[in-house]
């Protein structure tokens, strides 16, 4: 016999004892908790769970049909039987309609084990129904999961996201940001054409597994269709999603895939967008798709973010305009991007770049360079940090030490800025200044190359201005302290001749330079 906990609601003392005896006689595993009113019954049900409730139809504060209707949630699926001295058919019908699973005349309930048998039958039926309900729920859950799962890769499919959006799962979180990443296998059709569709399917499964293993709790990976994948990362900023995407792209690019006895490699392109969680919808997916398209257009095997798309659109408008001068184009570009740039980006792109251009020009003049070279150096200084327009504001403003991955993202601004400079009309030599200005002295210098010197001039000017400016992660140094630091790394990080020139010039007014 299984243990059973029963609650008995009966106000008459004599009937309490008789009914309790009817339930527990020779049944030591049956525990009966007795209450005298409907209010006491509800309080007891709220404190603990019971296997069955036996309720007298007439209680001092209520009757069974009103009580059971009101206490439906408190019962938590516990079956209730009503007993009554009134055997009228209306009482029985009223009890059943109010939620009782059985009605037992009190005279019958007090005879032998009749009441217990009815209680035991109710408990068994309830447990059986619960088991069947759980099995049905489990099966429905399995079917729903199958419907939302891509059968080839085991990732979620579009139905999963449709359900999330229809249930407004993302609407409830209005404070956090999340990231949406679209990934596409480069030249996937070629894999199918060369190795066959079975190999293509195996490739999709393997890449899906690589994407899945990099996910954190709460993230979701979907096969969006064909060779496209969608990754959703709640509670991430743009920098975190960018770092994650670059790491996955690198792992896939370095992995050797097999097609029978043949080894082959593939690359992927990725688009990343970061947005408030409550905004999640088709529009956000379209933005991620635009970022992916930009990565494809720029040569594949790369990660592009939505800010890169916005910057590309601004660049395209300027290219189609009539301004011939790169310096004026720079001003037009920064003005058009004002709404998407953060305060740290604006400070570095406007004031810092203007100051670096002026200092680099002054260094070049001190070293005796001709005017046409000085103009090119000044322009290179103006453009040297242009790539920071797509580096996340939160990363540029971060006060904590940078991780290796974060540092790599910031360092990418030189190459990005060089490409942007060309689109603004800078020459190849001027763009090389932008690309090379952060390289250490031996690597930035090519014997006999003017642009090697131009990059070195801008590199020293950049370091000098950066050290004497307030930054989120440190206070400004004095001009003398900055010169001391430049001298300390002269010959390893910076060109000694340029550092020597820097020691002879006076500090400039950066606000005037801007």
C-alpha cells in the first residue's frame, strides 16, 4: 500500500472521529489532517500538498460547491470527494458540478471501508490521469521541438524564432541589449559541385556543431536556410558579439574538412548587429543580413557589423557627391555620421585627428620636408583614426584593461581606415600612412620610402597627443612626461630622428587645431 495524505473538512467532532477511523483503520500509511471550516481547509491546502480531500457538504462558513469552486487553484489537482447527510440528488449534482470527483452519502461513508475504497479509487485515477497528461505533454513537447529543429544540423529552424516572436518572448526585456549574427559559408555551391551534396551536408553539420559549441547559456543557433546560419546572443554588446564572431570565423577557416580522401578548407562571412532586446524582429534580421552582404561584397572571409554598413552608406553618398578635396570629404563624412558616433569616437575623430595632423606637419617641417610632402602628412594625420568610426564606442571608452581579442579589434582600425581614406579620395601613399602609423619603427620603415617616414611622423604625433589627452582609462600626462616616454622607446617603437624632432617643438593648442 502506498502512503497517502488526506485532508478531512468536517465540523462535527463525532463525525470527524468516525470518518477518520473509516479512512485509517488498518492502514498505518494513511495520514489524515482534520479541519473544521472551509477557511481552514484553504489555508492548509496553501501550506502543503495532499493526495485527496474529503469535504462535508455543509460547513459552518460555506458549503462544498462554493468552497471547491473557490479553492480550485489551492487544490493543485488534488481530487476532492464530498460527503453529506443529505442524500438529495440535487446535493450530489451540485457537488459534482463544483469540481468534486465523487459524492458519498455520509451513512455509506461510515460503513466499513467504503469511504476508503472511493478515496483510493480517486487517488489512483488522478495519478493515472496525471501520468497520461505528462506523457501527452512530453509527446507534444517532442513534436514541437522536432517542428522547430532542422533535421540535418540539429539546430533550431525558423519556426523556433517565429514562436519566440509570436509569444513576445523578447518584448519583456527592455533594458538589455542582444546581438544577432548572420553567417554564410563562402562558395558553398562550389563544395557541392566538386565533392557532391553528401559532402555539402556533412559540411553543414560540422559547421553547425562548431557554432553550437561556442554558445553560452541563453544563446540560440538556427539554420536560417541553405548555408545560412543565424545566432542570437542575449545580454551581449557589439564588441562581445564581434569578438565571438571573429573567433568562430577563425576556427572554421583553420579547420581541415574531409571529403573521402580529400582534405579541403572553407571560409565564412558574418554580419553582426546589436540592438535593444525588445526590438528583436524581422527588421533586425534584415540589418544583420545587410552586414553579411557587406562582408561578401568586401571580399568574403570577414566579419562586418551594422556600423560598418552605416559608414559604407555614408561613404557611398560622399563618393557620389561633388567634393574633390579629401579633407573636406572627411568633414562631410563625420558630419553625416554624427548620429551614430559616440562621444569618445567624436573626440578622437574630430579633435584628436586634427591635433595629430598639425603635430605631424610640424614634425615634418622641423625635419626639412618640402611643402607638398607636409600637406600629404597633414592629411594622413587627419585621417589616421578614421577606422574608429566602426569600432564600438563602449570599447573605445572602456576603463578596464583590454583583452587580447579587444585589442585586436581596436588595432583593426588602421586597415579599415586606410580603405576608407581611399574612398575619400586620398592617394595610395596617404592611405599607407593611415595603415602603417601604429606599426613599430622597424616595420613601418622601408629604406628610401617617403611614406615610411610619413607613417613614422604620424605615429609619434599620435602617441604624443594621446598621452597628453584625457582618456577614459587614464589621466592626461604633461608634455614633458610624454616626451620622456617617447624617448624611452625611441629606436624600438618610434624612429629616433622623429622623436628628436618632437623634443624641439612646442605643444600645440588642440582646440585651435580642430
